[in-house]
C-alpha cells in the first residue's frame, strides 16, 4: 500500500490583483468549486516554505479565480505569494469517480503491459488538448502513453500499479 499525500495540489497563485491583497489563482477545474469562504488551504512558496491560510473570499474572474485570504491585506503581501502552489486537504474533496485519479497519485506508479512486461515508472503527466499523456521511463527508455481507455486498462494507485495495452505505434 502506497502512502498517498493527505494534501492535493489544487492550483497556483499567478499574481496579485489590486492593492488590497487579492490573489489571482489558476485552480484545477474540478476543485475550483470547493473554494468557499472559510476554507483552510496550504500554500507552498517558491523557496519551499509552507503556510496555512483561510480563504476569506473566492470568486471567479475571467478564466481564473480571485482569492482573498486572511492576513494578506496588501499588494506586497500578495506578491510574496506569487507562484505559490495551493493545496486542499484530501478529506475535503471526497472520493473520485471510478476511472479518475489525482495526477500526484499517479506519479511513481509501476507500469506493466497486459502480458506482464515492466515498462517502468510513470514520471510525468502532460496535459494535452485531446487527452492527457503519461510519460513512462524505464529500462527500455521513454514511452508516451495516451490516457485513453483503449490503452489504460487498470490503475491501482494504492498498490502503485498500472496495466496498459500497447497499441501499435506506442514503442
């Protein structure tokens, strides 16, 4: 059984907005709706330091979100948080639908073919317009796998294992 992080990456602070400490955030689509007044979040800054904060207000602004968090009341304070990752407590999110996973839970899983061949570890997920692409690195080099049902046959993030069907042209 893998030890899955209790915090899920939910987005990134892009920049400050205005002079009263508002933050412009790019939030992952499915998680954006969880940002409500009073929500506790974790912020990880570029220098690796972390802090916990409470959302005072969250609202949609064009294709992003404006966040006002407790204790951040000036533009300078907000600018200090630029490029910070925003994290949500996994317990707040609840279970995902079948066939859906958090990207961070997929990183590091061992990938095998249906015949049992070890292809290596999933090291990266690339977000492409049509579908995500899983980057698998192992003894045979790098393989790019489209994250589609025809290819990805089984995923067990708890045991750290993925089974795939290699369609023609993937090697």
